[in-house]
C-alpha cells in the first residue's frame, strides 16, 4: 500500500513590460518595479532580493501546511503543476484568485482553496509599487503535485506509529471481547450521579511491540472532566497484553487503536437521562447514514434532532459541522466547529476555522 504526500514548488512568473511616465492606479500590472511580498519579509531590514526570497519561503511553508492532495487525484495517479493567479491590491489584500492551469482530479480546486485562504489566515502582503506608488500587481503561483512513496508509519508526538501492516492490530477475541473487557474495567465516577453526567470519551491507544499500552490522544466529547478522563485512561491501559500485535514485513510493530467509551450514571434517578442519551446516539447514527447515502437534508435534520437533546455533544457537533462544510453552509459549519473547539480544546480546527468563519461573514454581507 502506498501512502502519498504533496510536494510543492513555488515561484513567481513575471512578464516584462514597457515603462510609462505616469502611474495608472486602476491598472493591474503584470510586473512592478517593487513586487508584492509577504509584509513581514518586506519589513526585514536587508536587500530587496533577500526580502523576495523570504517571501517565497514563507509562502511555501504556508502552502505545505495547508494544501491537501485530493484523494481522487492520488487514486488516479494524477501528478503535475497547477497554476493559480491572483492580484495583490494596494490595500495589501488579494483578489481575483483564478485557476490558470489545472491537471484534474480536484488538484486545481485544492490549490485554489489554499491560495484563497491567504487573507483569512492573516498572511498579509506589502503591495507592489510603481514609481513609489502602490499599484495592483498580478501574481502567478505554480503548485506542483507529486506522488511519492513515504514510510509505512507516522511520527506522533515522538512515537513511531505504523499505518501499513501485513497483519493489523486486533484485540484478542475481537471487538465484542474488547467491549466486554472495557465494560468490566471502566468505572463511573460516583459523584457524577448527582448531576446524571453522561457522555463519551474516545482514547487513541498506542499498543507497543511488547504489548504495553500507552495513550496517544484523548477526546472528551461531552466535556465530562478529569475524573472521567482518568477512568478512561485506566481502562485503556488495563488492556495491556490483551492484543494480537500488528506486524509489518514479518516484524511486530507499534500501532494505534481508537477505543470509544460511554460513561453512564448508575443511579436509578438518571434513567430518563440515559434513555435520552441512547436515543440521541441512535438518531445521530441515522443522520450520518442518511447524509453519506446522499440524503443530505434528511441527514442534517437527524443530526440537529440529536443536538436538540444534547447541544454540547462534540461527536454530534463534529458530524453536523463537517456536513455543513461539505454543503458550503459556512455559517452552520463556523458555529458548530467553533463550539466543538471550545468543548474539546482541539487544535486540528485552528487553521480551518478562520477560513470557514470568514466565508460565513462574506456570505452574510452579500
């Protein structure tokens, strides 16, 4: 199995043109005496050439961090260079972002999306100048998509975690046995019965070659708190030596496994709360199934029904927020994913949220 990544190269294409005596500020210049560049680099007290190089380096870093190689392009083996054009205006913002050359497979849209995000993500420009006057300047950015084979593992917080296997990691006895094991070892904090606290914690466990289990990541989807997180960690680490270890090329290797745990109160007074929780989870599953089958509006309605019962459930917010994003309902996506970030304190939405919410603002202004 091949894993792919995106390799990009960026350069500016400029075209010579004849100098004129006067500066037309309404004109879009294909090249200027002083070309636009990232504002932080332009403020750097050094030569013009070094400022230009700094600007290109910053843009490369931005693109590497934000562009996605479309799955459809990878599956079809599509490689090549997409060219995106845009105009840097005297107010330091960019406009007129367009695909000049596309290679198919969604690569053009992927490159267009990342360049369009320059303003929302706060990457500001020092405008180009002609005879000392700020002017509009067009820029071309070629983005190269190259499929390359990479190692069969990821490095997560310093740990080597394999993602390609000859034999996948599995709990001894299968998923049913794991669910039974977790149920026996997961303790509900007694104090939670007073408020009927209920929710889900998901733990991403790293199972080492020797069977030792450690915690890679944890999502407290309902914001239950430290007591519940501690119990989730305890139940997860108790699975040590209960696994059939993953193998790659005949060698045992460390691999990750996501374990989802529901915390339900044990008090009889919380019976109705438990019933609502089970109902909401079933509705959410139905909603996701409907959405993925193409019945998008019906799916959104079901997810909204689940959220009406549990407005602060991170799983439901994540599902509906991404559904809204897929439907280009940026206002809905902004609201749901912002709330998700507040509950989970997640960082994976940090780069995405400003773009989504900026799009929502732009649509609201129209």
